[in-house]
């Protein structure tokens, strides 16, 4: 678990604590009622425990003007080339516009570069998440791999795109 606290303009990004989980769950449900892949409280709490018990995980809340506006979750891998895998970047698009989303990602990548020597950033995005893919492309993430039918839920099948930040 990394203890992170990054502030810029009217955005504050900080590590999620156990006391934050119920508010996070309420926020998550209110933002994503149309998600194809529902996450229940036990799953969310399990993700929190994974992060809490791991030295290399981060699970962050994004606050804008003091209001919970998003989450960012992932892990750092220390190898010959230090890397960050972003597993979840989810924001309230009514509160955080595309430019702010790019700024959040760029500020966090800068934080990881400066604090931990990270030089490689990767993420996986469902193919249908066109807006997220557009934002990632605008900050130089490119598709490096496609996992066919990675997401399967009853009748729905969808590919997972693996994107990497290209410097």
C-alpha cells in the first residue's frame, strides 16, 4: 500500500482508507448504474484489502472541491523498468471534464516518475469505453495488445485493449 496525497488546482488525490469504503460504494453505484459489469460491496472491499495488504498497490480517491469525484486504482511493479498498471480510472464526467481527466492522469504519472522512477505506464480498457480511449490517446497511450472476449457476461462479450504510454 502506498500512502499518496497529491494536490493541484482544485483536485486532491489521496489514498483510500477503510472508513471511506461505504461512501465510495455509494458513489460508485450512483455513477455507474448502467455498467455491464456490476461490482458488489464485497468485491469492492476485497479490492480495498488487496491494496491495503500489498506494498505495491494504490487505491486513490479523486476529490474536486472537496467532493468525491473519481477513483484511480493500480499497482507499481519494480523491475528492470519500473512500471505502473492502472486497473481502474473512473470519474464523474459531470464534475471532471476531459481536460481535467488528462491532467489527473498526467499529474499522477509525473508523481510516479519523480517519486519511484517509473518509466512505463499501462492500462486495460474495455473496447466500448470510447471516451476513455480517446483521452488516453490524447496523452500518448497507444494500443499494444488486444485480449479477445476478455469480458464475458451472459450474452455480452467484449475485447480488452491494453494501452501503453508512449514517450
